[in-house]
C-alpha cells in the first residue's frame, strides 16, 4: 500500500460513493454542528419537502452568534440587539425541539461558541468528518478531524442524508520548524503564516500543519492555528493527533470511556501522515523568526510583525485598505492609538487565552478612554475563569467581563465599535466593517490585545510580562 | 432549480481584489431566517451613503452599470464566511454571473448550488475584461464558453456535476437522496467505529 497523508486517510474512510469525472464523491459526515444563523433556511427546506433528519444523534446545536453577551434584564428578558435576533434564536429552539436535535441553549451549562463547545464536550474527535454552516469549522482540524465550513444548502443536504457532494481538495503541508520564541503565541504564528502564504495561498487545499513547533503546541493553541486556516482560503486545516490530543480529550462527556477509550486511542494513533507520503505543495516556516504579529490592512493576509514598517501599497486595493485603516506605510503598527480591545471569538476565547490576557493585565489598569471587552468562549470557560479569579483581574483592570458568545467578532448581537474606532481584536477577520460599520480592526494575540489596552496604543506584551506589576 | 443554459448581458466591473462576504452582505443583516429579499442589502455599506442615498462612487451605482447581470470582479472574490446569504443577496440584486481569475471555494460552491454562475477564467482574459467594463457577453453554460462581441471566445470549465445540475435544473438534494441505500450500507459497515465515537 502506498504511503498516505493524514488527509487521504480521513477522506478515504468517509467515501460512501467514490468520485468520477462526472460526479463528485458522496462523503459521509460524522458530526454536524449547528447554530442559529445558517440553519433556519435549511430546516425550512426540510419542512417544505417533508423530510426528516437522517441522524439527529450526529448533530449538536448551540446559540452563539446573535445572542447578547450582557446578563439578563431584571425582568428576566434578554437584551437582544433587535427583534430579528431574538426571533432567530427562538427559531433554532423550535427547530431543535421539533426535529429532536441536542441544543445547548440558554438553560445549558455548556452553551458557547460552536467551535469552542464541540471540542469541550468531546464531540469533536480524531478521525471524524465534521461540518458546520460556518467557515471556522476548520478549528476542529486541530484534533485530526477533517472539518470544514459549508453553506446553508449543504446544511440541508447533511440534515437529510448525513452526506455531502465533494470534490477531493489538494493537500498543502505547512512545516513549522524550530521553536516559537518566549512570549510568542499561536496567534502570532498563524498570522505570520497567513501573512507569508497570502489570503488566498490555501485556496483549493487542505492544510496540514506539522513540524516540531506544531507538536509543541497545546490543544488550545492548535485550535487557534487551525481556526484561521480559512483565512488563507483553505478548505480545512489539520494537525495529526498525538498524546497531547488524547490526554486533552480523555474523560470528556462524548468520548468513549473505560476499555472502549483505550481501543479508540489505538485506532486514533494511526491517524498520521505516513513517512514518504506526498503533498501537492509544501511550505516551510521558521518558528524562531515569529514576532508579535498584527494586521495592518483589511484582510488577514495583510499581517506583519508589529515593529516592522507597514509596506507601501502596490495597487488600488491595497491603497484603499491602508486608507481605510489609516495605516501609514513605512511606519510600524506598534504605537498606533487604540479605542477598543476585544478578547474573545472561536480563535482566542478559551481558558489559556484568557490567562494569557490576564497575565498581562494583573494588577494594572487599562488606559483612560479605552474600552475593553472580554468574552469567554463558553459557559465552561466562564466557570473555569471565574474559579481562577480571572474575571476579577479583568474587571479590576477596567475591562468588561461578559457572557459567552461570538460578540464583537462578527458584531451582529449589538457588541460593536463605532465608525473610525480602532479595535485590537483577538478574532479572525479584519474585513471592512466586520466589527461595526467603519470600524478598523487590528488582529492580534490575547497578550498583545491586553498590552495594547494598558498602553492605549498597540504594544508589545513582552514588555509587560518581564516587568513585575506594581 | 430552473435550468440555466445561457446568460446574455453587459458587464459591470468591481475591480477590487478580495471582495469578502462581509462586503457582499454585512453580518448585521444575517439575523434573517429567510433567504429572499436580501438584494436591497447587497453591498450595503459600499453601495449606500450614511443618509441612505446611493453612493455615486460604488461602481454598480453608475448609470452604465444598470441592468448588468454579469460582474467581472477582482481576484479572490467571495473570500471569508460560508454565509449563503452572499449568493442569495447577489441573485436577488440581479446578478447572474461573477467572472474572476480566482473565486473563494465556499462562495463558489454556494453560488453554483443557487444558480449564480461563479466562473473562473484565465488571468489574461480576466485582466482584459477588468479593463473593458460594459462589454456585451453571452455565457454559454452548456458549451462552456463566453462569446465576445468581436466573435472571440473565452473558454472556461465548470465542475462537471455542477454544470450538469445547472443546465438540467437538477436538484442536488434529490440526487443525494437517491443514494440512500449506499448511505445505509456505509453506516452499517462503519457502525462499530461510529458507536465507539
Ligand atoms: S466567534 Fe466569530 S468566527 Fe467564530 S463562529 Fe463566532 S462569528 Fe464565527
């Protein structure tokens, strides 16, 4: 048998009907994650056609995008941004009840951002195919699952048949050699990678991140890396599961327990690219060269070290991006005045991210005039963070500690920045208007976000981590 | 879906590269539970001024771009989110085809499933079309070429199944449902693993 890549193993194991020149493969889906924004039209379609869900037991739903992150009002109502947002949430509650889908709704202790709770519950597992009507489904690739975003029509396909029509993508190996320097995070690394390969550098590919620097990452960090694969245009991102993965998953609610666990782990150990397996393309990244990295334009490929000069525009598009951001060519992003800081999103809202931000903030106050929002990714993260007292670190520093949700990552729940404001954000997209009409987004790590809140300007977190707080 | 075999229109050009799905339809409009009526929101923050009037600088607001249902867009159109609201909004706005040298994966997939022709063409032709807005084109989906007014042709290739579905109005969910037996057999075959998982 010829050597196979991890992707090929995952792909081959899920073929229901192989692809031909005329027809795509029919690919089986093990886990279908659902949220309120991209599912209502699919449920409606099922209703109109009189169809049932094929495998409701393979679905997991949550509320995250349109949900308020402020606590309930005194009268028990929730502070929704508008009636439509509330109706969308109610619609998912109704749909899940009617079709028999497990929903982590308002009353669940596990509600949270869909890509945070899938792994937390152990629903995300190595070897699976995982889809969601959401492009950051690539997050789950951190576990060695083939995970990708789909549109609402396809959400309907999976609901009715548990399958998708898919052409096999190409493979791109991203070797991250060496070691990340002290104080440099997974977010800096992935921004650096996207800045290197470009916002469309991964189009048509499934990425496999490999090499010493990747193996050294924790699961939280691996999720941050895989999460942003889509920002390079990739279909999915993958990291082979290893002891780090198995230790992290053990004992979680959805994974097998006891003897079945050991047998499952044995099976999972085979999920790695064979020696001699070939990729359609390979790229090498030197981890030791990564610095605190931020974006300076209006897509995630416009990323550079914060102390490096912003490159001059080479075309009208880049000029427009620099104008929009008010970024000055030849000058570094470091030192740019900041209005809002957001720590959250499926990229950076897990416990380790909050710790990273809290370590910078502890015992300090954010700068006058800066607004800082910290939004945990899930109820579980919120509980853990509060148990450690992180929420007190944030509130003592002058930041707002919120209820879990997507919040200012997509700014459709009322959490948003004003036109012209500059937001240092730990989320994944810096598109024009993503965080509010006219708002300017600079993507960064949680530590950089926290340091920038303290300084009131884009700042290097290492300066705060080395000196002891007063 | 109704069969789509030919589209005949003048082109309008949106030359920016990396036009993302947030620009096609801003996230704050995604609270809808419908798929219709999104055309008025298409390109919202680019298309309208703060007072709600048309932004004269938006290329599709130009008089010569009216009634154009073919857009020639800068490279990497549709990058970003998986929201199918993007092709729904474009179709409802009157766009029937987007021509580009590179189109983001999920967007292209979503577009074709909704009968919006997301067509990848070679770079030289793409560059030429970007420089010649308002040109009259006929897109022949069956034969996979774009006819230029001077008699020239631009060839393109759609994924064969997507093309088959477009020209015959095939419903892809119906096609998948026909394979229920194969899906059942797959579930049987992999049951131990599935239960373990
Ligand atoms: S946090 Fe942002 S990127 Fe992640 S699922 Fe929510 S909206 Fe999408």
